[in-house]
C-alpha cells in the first residue's frame, strides 16, 4: 500500500503567512512555545498530539483532514478563501475537489473557454494545469471575483430553446449536495464527457443525479456520482442565434379558439 503524504508542515506555514502572523503570534494565541510552532512548520515534529491538532484546526478554521492530507498550495485563491471562511469540505462531509485553474497578472481568476474543439481534450485534461493553461480565457466584470467560472460551448438540441453551439457560462460546484433540483448544469462525466442538462439531486437517496433535457424528445436518465468528475451550475449563455419561442398546449388551445371565433364572425 502506498504511503499517504502528510502536508502538515507546509500547510501550517501557508495558513500562518496568509493570516500575516509570526510564529510568535500563533504560539501566543495557542499558548505554546514559538519553538514548538517552528518544529511543526519545519517537519521536525511529525507525530503531533491530538490536542495540538485541535488547537490548529480551531485557530485556522481548517479540519484535521485538510491540515494533514490536502496540499493547500494546490488550491486556488478562491478555494483558500472559502477554506479560511470556515467552508472546509471535510468539515461539511465531502472531500475537497482540487480544481485546475488560471489567473491573470493581477491574480484574478480567469474564465477559461472550453470550445467544441477543446471538448475532447478537456474530458481527459480537466485536472491538468498545463492543459487548462492552454485554453483561451477572458473576464466579465459583472461576475463575482470570489467564485470560479468557466465557459463551455454546447452542441445539439436537447436543451432547446438554448440554441446549438451556444456558450454556457457556469460556476464551479465544490459541494454537490448543494445542487438544487431543476438547476441547469454542465456535468463532466467519465463516459459521456461534457453534458448540459437540468439536474435533479438524488445524491443522498440514490447516489445519482437525474439528467433532464428541456427538449421533450429526449428521455431522462441517471448518472452515478462515481461517474462524475465535475459539476458547473448554469449562470448565463451567449449565442448568435435568437431562441425559438416555445408554444405550450394551453397557448395552442387559445390560438385555436381565436381562429374558431374569427371563422364564426366571417360566417355572419
């Protein structure tokens, strides 16, 4: 069995630096010696006591699991902010999903574009920083800088009236349990690749997401959570086409009654 890497030393130093605290500051807050903090950060103390870990997790608002097993240096700025705000996925009962992403010269999150040409490559390279770095990107000032967005080009007519070849702007979902029923999502699956559907969340009951098309010609189907790599919830879309207006049965019935009334008037 392969030995799991422990990231406690580097994680403690990273979190302390982000809080702009010295080793002495942390030691004073935790009522321990500065030498003890220094030993932890330099990997000298590799067998921390439970009470020490409890102090660290309370001070940094990070779970023991994240302190030990997650390389926090690999997280994006957005993920680190969420972590420091107390939104640790281990505390919430789900594993942190490390997202490959890019930033601009001002350390702002880019919105990467996954076009149809990049679709196949994304299915395999979604977690590869080098591949993500090769994608075109842009910024939208109206979107929150504290969330992660990506744009995917869709194809097909399963989600009409959203036209074929539209670009869907979506927000990364770390905790899939927060997905609301009826939420339109980009779902990256292991078998189908990138899929755009309305989703019903059955994760707690069945461990699946129910995929629903807006186009009634397409049947619903379920995907197991184990077959899903990423989920992005719909925010907006861009298209050069004007969506076709949908006609409901109620609207059609009203139209027929109006036509019948006009015919009756013409006979009089």
